[in-house]
C-alpha cells in the first residue's frame, strides 16, 4: 500500500508533451532479508528537456507493518526544483520520511541530477543516509544504486556522498 501526494507549486512548462519529457526518480527501498523489505518512498519529476522546467513532481510513501498494525509514514517532506545550467539543467530532489513510530529517525536524501542536453547523460551528485538502499533513475534506467548498510545509519543525514563520474 502506498500513499501518493502531488507536490504543489511546480512550474508548468508551456507546450510540454508527454513523450518529449524526461523523468527522474529517487527510490528508497529496504532490501531483503530485512523483515520490512519493500519500497519506502519514491519521488519522481517530469522535466521539459527544451526548457529544463519542472512539469510535475509527485511522491509516494510506503507502509511499515508491525504485527496486526500497518503504520503509514510520518514527517514526510519532499521538494523538487529545476534550474538551467550551461550544458542543460540541474534537478534538485530532497526527501525525508519515517515509519509511523515517532521515535525512529528519518530516511533522508538531498541529490542533484545534472542533465547534459547534447549527450543525454544524467549525472547524480549529493548525499543520503547509509540505510536503506537508494536508487536514482533516469526514466526506467537506474543511474545510481546504493546497497543498504546498517540500520543505525538512519540517524543523522548525509552519511553517503553520491559521486558518479
């Protein structure tokens, strides 16, 4: 079960066509063998490649299941922006969410994706926690994949630096 929210306040690019847009996503997922395995959040944006403007931004969050008690996410905070660069544009995505247990720390990240219009290459940068796993996607292609480390790395933020040449 996912809760989905559309983020308001996004600029709408004129003449933005569905197949002409570019999608980027950040996915946080707890991977097996953990007993809470599954997608915990997904933030996606659609960009007009001609202008670099943000067309839409949405996020969804998962549910934590304790015996007989599904707990929706709390402390959700997701932002998305896009800005031009000399070679194309930069998309900035940040997010945080937590399980419905109030004393547990947030899953959080702050990433930028630099898109080069000439080459079509998307390069991620930024930081995220060392837990859970993180994927950054350009359309359906995973351009960054981090395998979760230890649950104690949920405390704090920015444990891992995203550097993809």
